[in-house]
C-alpha cells in the first residue's frame, strides 16, 4: 500500500492515478476526507491527517510500502521560515513512528541554493528528513508549467501577460505536473535503499516569449509578454496582501540570475515527456 498526501492537487492526484493504473493499493491522506469521495470510488482507502499532526500522520503512514509527501505551499512565510521548521519536525517524527518502507518527498529545483528565498522552505525540510534512516528520494522538479494558468486568463482578456521571469528570452526549466506524478509513482514502486536526489524538468526549456507564442497559436490572437519592473515587485506584492515579500522576490531573482538551478545544471536533470503546448491545451 502507498500513502499519498496532497492527493486532491495536481501532483498528488497524478501520483495516485499512476499507482492505481499499475494495480497498486493507495491510501489517500487528506485533511478533509469529505473531499475524498471520488478517490474512495476509485478504490482508495481514506485517512485523515493534517501536515502538523504527528499522531494522525504516523497513523496514515503506518504499514505503507511507500509514502509520497507533499507539503501545502506557503507563499508568504514569516522571516526565518518557522512554518517550514515546524513542518519538518512533524514529518520526521511521524515517519520515524510509522517506519514506511520508503519515502518520496516533493522538493524543488534549487533546494541546494545557499541564498535564502521562498524555496528555502524545502531546503530546511530536506535537511531534516535527510536524517531519517529509511530510504528517501528528494524529487526536485522545475517550475510547474501549470503555474501559467494565470497567463492564460491574462492572454484571453487583453493579450498581454505580465512576466516576473526575465529576461523574456531566457530559457526556464519547466515541467508538467503529469510528468512529476508519473516519475514519483515510478520511484515509489522501485527498489532502492539509500538517499537520492532526482531533478526533473520538461523535454526542453522554455522562454517567457515562447509561452506567449504558444498562447498566440492556441488562442488565435496576438499575445505578448510584458516584463514587470523589478523595483515595482515589493509594493505590488504588499498591495496583494503579502506581509513578507522578500522570499518570493529572491526566488524570482534566483531564476532570473541563474542561481536557482539543478545541482549540475540542465545536463544532470531527468527529462519529462509532456510539452508546454500540451499543458496549455488542457488549461484552455
């Protein structure tokens, strides 16, 4: 049996669907099992657990051949990332109690970066879970292609997409959540006895300008990117309700300046199968 967290989202759902397609039993771990009716109908066992509840998580993970761990995103963490530290401690305690056969943790590209930024939350959790004695894989995907769902709306409305990824002709390591879910399910079903890092991106890197060109083709109307000036980011993010925008700004800086990257660059990453155009066709 495989315990899957985040099953109601794109990545966790894809992991579960791949496991079920392979005939493997799945336990859906969620905060609200009332959202799990569809998964129960597919044959999944349901378990209730919050990411900060050690006892509930341990119970949900107990007896699992493998566990897929996805933590809820926090786009506005407090300084020094106390939320990530609390999550890391809870996960470590729960996994130590449950003793599953192996663990796959959904991390991120750039988790090894030394500069503090929004993705440092995963750096912290990786460091703590790296102390576990059981086999663990840190799956580090690139920028999710599905993040562009907001680009589709802007493109439809006025043909102009504000871009924080700059310069507009700089290729970005992106990946479809379908590829992430497929690879995670493959890894969970594999046999390994150590600590590993798997870095994953799409078939090829994509520039913001190529995003606009793809939407131009699919929507049948001109679409262009508009680089949002760096000096406007902080007041803009604060106006949107963020209390501590610095980590998000530094994450964007990391992609734009190149220090958020896979450990050994593009050559070291595993390549997915799903192209950006395919993802956009589904989003549209």
